[in-house]
C-alpha cells in the first residue's frame, strides 16, 4: 500500500518508521527498490544475487532504523547498508560475469532505445570488469545516483578526499580500458563522442543495429 | 586513431544516467515486504544510553592513549642500607671462597713437590732402568 503523501521526504518517512509505521517504510521501499536493485545488479551481474541483496539491505535497514539519524539524508544511509551487504556477498562470491544489464520497456523507437541501452550497459559492464568494489560504488553513486561527494563519502564511510581519489582512479582506469579496446565503434551522439563498446561485452546479435564509427 | 579524453568519458557517464533504466523484477517488492514483515526492528535506545556508550568508548580510548603515550613513572630510590648490603655480601662470599681454596692450594703445592721429586729420581736412575 502506497502513502497518499508523496511530498513526504525520505527522512520524514524514516522518522515515521522509527515511530512504528510499516506503511512509511513500505513507501521507502517503493522509492528505493529499483535504485538498489540496479546498483546491486550492475555490480553482481546476477538477477538472483541482486534480488537477495536488495531484500537483505531493506531488511537490515528496517531492523536498524532506530540507528538512522533523521537529521541526515536517508539515501546515503541506505546505500551504505546495501554496500556492506554487497561486501559480505563478495567475500563469498567474487565478481565474474559479463551478463548484460536487465532491460526496460520503453515506448520510443526501438533502435534508439537499443543504442542507448547498449552504451549504458557496456560502460557499466566495463566498469564492473575493470574497477574495484570501492571504485565501482563511488562511480555508480556519482553518475547513476547523482549523489554529491559528501553523501557518497557518508554512504561509503570514507572521507570526501578519499572519494575524490577513488573517482579519479576509476575514471583513469576506465579511460585506459576504453582506449585499449578498439574493436567496436558505436557512433552515439554523446556530444559528438563516439563510444567503442568493448569487444567481449558486445552481443553478436546487435552488431548491425548501430552504425560503425569512422573517424 | 581517435582516443577518448577525460571529457569524453565524463560525457559518456553522464549520458548513461539519462539512458533507459533497468526495471526490477515485478515481484521484488512483494518479496521485500514479506521479509520485512517477518523482521523486528531493533528497539530504539534512549539518547542517554547511546551517549553513554560513546562516552565509555571515548574514555577507554583516552585511557589507552595515556598508557601508551605517557612515559612510565620512575621507581623511588632504594634505601642506602640496601645498596651497601650488596657489596658486603659479595665480600663475604669472596672471603669464604678464599678460606676454602687456601688448604687446597697447599695440598696442590705439596703434590707438585712430590711429582717433581719423583721426576728427579726417575731421571737420575734412567740409565739403570
């Protein structure tokens, strides 16, 4: 059941949960389930793991809601819990998959959607393959979640400076990987930037769907 | 051959935010809420207890730092009588050893004389043996 007041902030909903409202927590689940699932799936590459970890994170958040300080933002707190659940998971199962990111129904032109999805999927698969857990998390929280460095630092329990260093190293690594792999070229209209998706990550069936880039 | 610059990568990553977002499985919400309903939230600890915990932890860390950082306090000087007693005891021990070794030395000297006499005798009578 969804709350009728969508204008309530996450922090207010968390405060109501602390007071015993399960409905308030369910609203938080509605707001964050897709975000957490995407974050976990992008890193693990497994639907089952992503489901389990998303569920684990929400249960941990519900159990520990009394520790949340409503004076602070809810998102970094929740991502921090999720990240720790992922760390525990990776201790048992290291990252080793190139499964593409899950798809989403979109009413636009299928070729445009496919091209966008290709870029999105490939860049994060490359990140998953190349970056450390911390680098990946920092990069995801910055570019996908649009969190400011201060909140990323809180979510990762690191200093702002450390997060900036992580982001810098993550970008440098990704850049090296992108420049090293020249097998596929996808002209994608990102401000005139062409994106070459990594060979190993590109499904054979979609090769003909996007024009090749000719410098 | 074109190479990507940092700006290119920045644009790619920023653009990926606008790309179609993956949707979670439809039954995920139900699974989460079922698990949440079975979980019990931890009781909220009063602020005083929370602060007390922090205060105790801080005090423990401070005490540890004091033990580690501060130099150990020096022991007070021993009484003078004790410091004199030690050489006296050493002197007594040495005297005792001397008393014990003196008769032994006399005996050794006597044995050496006997040995020398026996040797002289042997040397003198060697041709006739």
